[in-house]
């Protein structure tokens, strides 16, 4: 399939090349393809492997943005939250209750928090999620039994939403874009922009898997490379001005502990006043995030031990029953927010709005900023701009009304019921397929029924089955075991970073995908090296060390 895509690219002139396959780039490709544009989506790595995969996985209005006066961003975010939750991706995005504890002597008192909650409710364009409630101390402890009760004056309870597997949101956008005629190619690094007569004419990219360099001609190039935006522009007439001033956000993942919250806790750090979350996530707890300026290697962003200690320390302060130590951290992950470059000032004060910046070169645009929640609206604006750059009036955007493939059924709740009734898999595996693939779980189940080995569980913790591995490569653009485990099957986010499923996945690839022993062994070794950045604690069990034969 990859070879065919490369051949087709060489013989085609595109309306637009989109550089960067995070959720923004994938959203742009889907919208553009839906409106009839000939579009090519390129990324030097995998789909959603950068900032998208390293978010706090929230679809939220941005309550704290109100403090910075960004009312328009909050209103847009709340509108997009509703669109994603109810229409576009109900299989991937679910309501999430959040608890904001109120303590005596803190900068944000009960009246301040209540005022923010009232404004948040008023800005919401829909009432499908419950409005906020102010809770007494005892009610707050009912939602989070482990909360520090000293000085607790109560809490605010409100609702946002969670994209448990944000990677899947990007993947499904890319798959739908491809189904509608877009060309999607990962591990294709843009080496330079082609510029002629003051206008962009396409890109030159290198095939990082097969080798070789190739041109892709297009009238418009949209640089959606996130933290790498400036690198894409480097060496071109549009390079030089610094657009991105990224800040690093780190998270830690731990098992649930005594007194763990049933709602996400949104707290203020005692050390620096920075907000952070303790979120029930994927049968574990996700804690984050930090916000520090970053100038290091964008291709290997890791949590510093100081960040890990900070998050552990602040969690223990807010939830004393946790009694977390570094050894309790299953793993960490970090990413860089592609925020606008600002020379000075607090990191938290840098706007989270997005900008689509035209270059001095005609037909070249760069996306600066943006957030997971507003990817669809960003894509709509970007595709409108592409049409105008092509000298055409943009037709109406339909992405707010057309569900992603995993939600493309008339009644998703009824589909879940019917799927569970006909599934021959263990209940945990059936539930897992629905959570990861939505309506497309039927495709995986059909594949599992073709061979007994494909219906076998490959990870006891998650209930994932062998058919998911084969499906990832055949149907979902996976090229490596890291793509498969971390961003398709999502097994790589389990408590063992997918190492429990690693050798089994490699064996399945040998049997069903034709990998030889050399490739299988190489992929296993590459995956082990890849997950080193997540820093599992010393002494943690590392499974999957058996023979591949």
C-alpha cells in the first residue's frame, strides 16, 4: 500500500500539502477531502505521535482561560466540546466530572470560583452537560474521599469531557480523509519547500522507511507541524522569524490508590499556584501537567525528575491518602505545546488560541498554537483559507455534522448493545473493542473470527486481542510496532507500556503480515528503545522477553 501511495504522489498535482499529522493536520486533511480538494498529508513520524499523544486528554472549555480574559476562546471551546461529544466522536469522548476544591487562605476563594463557574455555564452554548454545583466539605469528600480535609471549605463540581485515547481521534480523522480520496503518508520528512517566483509549489520529502527523495507538487502548503513548524520553514524564504515558543507539559501515570477521586480533581499547586489535574483515566490515574519553556530535542521530550517529584508532591498534598513515591509512578510522558513565541512572561499566560500565519511566500501558511478541543474549528478555518488561496469560494464545511467512522451508526448506544450480544469474545475484550474502535469494532471482530489465534488475548490487563495487531497494519496505516501498540490498539498505554503484548504482537506480524525473523526482532528492539523515554521506575517488571519463534 505504501508503495502505491508513493507512486500516486509522483504523478499527481495536489491542491494542498499538509505537513504534520497531529490532530490538527489530520482534521484539516479530512475537511479538505470532504470538500473535494486533492490533499496530501505528510508526517516525518506516525499519526498523532507528537503533541496530540502527550496532552492531558481533556476536551474542555478552558476554565482557567477566563482569568486571562480569553472569553472568545472559552466560548469556541465549549461549542466544540459539545460538537465532538454529541455528534462527531461520541465513541471516543465522554463526559467527565471535575472537582475544584476550595481551601481557606488560597488565592481563589469560594466566591471567586463560583463566579468563574457561573461565567462558564453562561458561555456554554448547550445544556447537555449538567451545570455546576457548589458542594459542602462533606459532599466534596464524597466525590474524592482522599481530599485533604484541613481548611477545606467545599468544592465546585462541573463537567467537561475526556478523550481517553486522543491518538484515536487523529487516526480516525486520517482514515476518513483517506477514504474520501486524500493521500496519507507517514515517515515522510519534508526536506525543503519548493518555491518558484515568490510562490510555494510543493515540497520535497524523504521516505524514511524505504529511502529516496520525492517531490509533491501543490498550489498551497499548510505547515501544521506543531512544535516543528519553524524546522519546516528553515532554509526557505519564509524562514527566519521564530513562530513557535513551545512549553513542555509532563504527566505521570499511577495506579488508583486509597481515597482516589471518582471525579477528576482540578487543584492549585501550593508551590507556584499553577493548576494541575488528577484524572481517572484508562483504569489508572493521570496526573499533570507542568508548563515550562522548552529548548531541547523536540524528537525526544522527556519528563525531568524535578517535574515528576513536583507532581507527586502536589498530589500527596491535595490527596494525602495517596502517599505516592517515585516507585509508584508507572510511567511518565511529556510533550511540547506549539504556542506562539513570546520572549518573556509566565508560561501559563501565553495564549492557547490558534493562528494561521501567512508567509511572505504566496500559498504558504503555518498553524501556530491550538488545542485538542478546537481542532475541528481550526481545520474548518484552515480549509476555508486554502480555498481562498486557490482563488475559489469555499463550499460549506460539514465536519461538525458528519461523525467519524467509529461513530457512523444511527444509534451508537444501540450498536454497543447489539455488538456485545453477538460478540464471541470475553466481555473485557468486547468492551475494549467498543472503547477503542467504536462502530469499527465490527471489522476487528470479523477479522478475529477468521483464525482462532486472532481472537486470543494479547494483554491480560486490557483484554486486547490479536486481530487488533493485524487490523492496525492492514487497515489503519501502522508501519511499526510502536504505531500499532501506542497509537492504534492503545495497548502501549497500559501499566506495562505494552511490553506484556510486545512479543506476541511480533509473532502475529510474522504469521499474518509476512514479517521475517529479522524484521520482527528489530521491531521488538526498536519498541523497547522507544518506551525508554517514558522512564518506568527502576525495578519495574519488563515482560515480553521470550523468543519470537
